[in-house]
C-alpha cells in the first residue's frame, strides 16, 4: 500500500583522482518501483578538492549542495548519512556505472555526460485527448475542515442529467488519477464509465496536486469528510441526477465509502474495489503473511514477523495516549532486537535510528486509526446497494476472507442488496497478473482489467435504470 520515497539531502563532495576529469554535469535516471526520477550532479573543482550540487528536476529541486564523497582508482562513492543514501559507482569511458542505495533497498543507476530522457512506459489503456465527452476541472470546499480541494468532473455530454460516481483513492497521497507506479487507474475507470453514460468525479487527495490541506496528519475519518463535501458539491450541479449519486472506493477508499454511505442519505449505491471488511490490525497481518509467503520467505521467518507485529498492534489497540504509546513501542522494539542476536538493521542504521523510525511509522495518526478501525461499524449502517469485488490474487486485501466478512456483516445487518464478485487472476490493482505480488504492478502494461470494468459497469447501469 505504501511506496518508496527518495530523500534528497545536501552533501559536500571531496574527490581524490589522478588524471581523471570528473568535473561537469552527470545525468542519470533512478527507477524505483515504476517511478522514474532524473538526477543531475554538477561537479566543480576548488583548491581543497571538489564541490558538487545535485538537481532532481522531477521533484522541482535544483542546486542542492552535496556532502561526503570519495573518488579513488576510478571508484566513486556518494554518501548522505542522515538520509541513509549511498551511491557507489565506477568511472569507465566517461560513464559512471553504479548502484543507488537507500533504506536497505538497492537500485541500479548509471550516470552519463549525455542528456538522459525518462523511458516512456507503455500504458495502452490510458485515454488520449480529445475525449468524446465533456471534462471540467473544478474546485470545491470541505467546509467541515476549511479545505479547498480540486478535481475533474467528466460528463457523457455537456448538457443532460446523469448518474454520477465519486472515485475514492487508496492509501497514501494520491492525485485524481490515483497515479501509482506508472499507472493511472482512476483515469482509465473514469474514461470507461463516462463513455458508458455515467458521470465521474475524481479529485486530488488533500495536500496533493491542486488540493490544499495536510495529508500527513489525516486519518480515514478525515478523508471521509472530503467525500461528503464532494457529494454536497455534486448536488449543486444541474447535470447530476441527485437521486443517483454513488461512490467507488479502492482499497482504503473502499473503507471510506461505507463511512460516508452510513452518514449520508444522498449516497444511492457504493462499489468496494478491494475495500476492507476486516479490522485493520488483522488485515495487515494477513497481508504481511501472504506477501512474504509469495516472495519465498521461510515459514519460520513469517511466523516470527507475525508474532512481532501482533505484539506491536496489540500495544496500539490498547493505547489511549500518544506519549505512552511511543514509550511502550520503543521498549517493546528494543527488547525484541536485544533478544534477536541475528537481527540485521537496514543500510547501517543504528538500533536507536531503526527503533525511532518504526515507532514513528506505527504511531502516526493514520496508522493508529487504521489498526484500530473495524469496517463492520460502518457497514452495519449501510442500507443502499453494495457491490464488493476482489481479485483472486490480491495479496493486500485477501479475497476470500474479505468478501466473506463483508457478506456476513451486511447479511446480519439486514442489507439484502449485496453483490460480490471475485475476478480470476487479478491482483490488488485489478490487473491480470502472475503472482499478485506488488513488485509486479509496475511491469504489467494493463492498468485495470477490461473484464472487471465491464462487470462493474453492468452493475452500475442496473442501479441507475
């Protein structure tokens, strides 16, 4: 559910070379899980050695000073200790061939004097303008939290009255296309539905793109207020059928959709795309187990990890005070590490650094809320029609356990308007896949299964007759 972030911090470079000229500009492209980042190093010589700056054009960062580099016998090493970044390369015929490391992960990256362009990734499902429908970029207000949000409304035609769906993104900061690993699933979904007579409203998460607000401090409950505000906005549009406003939530968005539907009578139907029906702590443990097993991790190591995380999640579930929570998590992690004599901390991190990082992750507002939240609380109050779908090879929200939980919750609550579908051979992003592992997502050309799009659209059209 989460993605890799590259921390670009400043560092001073000192070089020791014998006859090799490393001054000037060096260009490279860092490829991280389907995302490409151009990096540019500018090296100059001074009386005491070399100084350099670094640019990251795709992140809008230029002229970043660089620290601690060695250059000897054609071998070059850049280090950013506080960001745990390390680059090792070898200068050969005006090219540096090397590896970028951060947070225990390694990515090959070569540097060249030549200008380097990012590789164009083939995404055949992405629509190309001009679109055969009306598209309008708009802003709307979350008056509950005083946030301005920005999105795109697509209508089958500029004039008319249409049913509409609001797309709710999964976890992590997402733009209106839910752009992830080179894919734009919400753009593909919006295009397909709009071509089939259904208006679609999608928007940048708070703090992302053109939307204001702070993403880092928000929980799923906060994001639900953004959706409620989107519903209120659509009610002001003359082109929208006020009695046919629906929600489509992917992953965490499928957690949020029932929250909104349980509070608003204006929501006529909801679609849960791998939307959780299991409490967060249990879902995370299932996810970790399935991904580890599919990755070839030993059963002994899997059991050890599950036991460790179960203890940490139990501490979170019992906590009512952030300071006490961080203290308890710190003590537990230090105790676990001291008992495990074969522990290997990532990329040279000290135990203190590792523990602090883990505690901050687990005790963040979003993670605390997710671990404690039981989707049954909202699902029991949903009375509108529900379509819940999963991919058979989804390792992040396991289909059988998840769909069974949703069925039982709604059935026991008296909602008879439930349809569930498990699509063969699809992963968490609803791509046709081999293993279902997240590492496949970027390499698959398909963004969203045409079969899944067809079946979901059929169900939506049935609700909007």
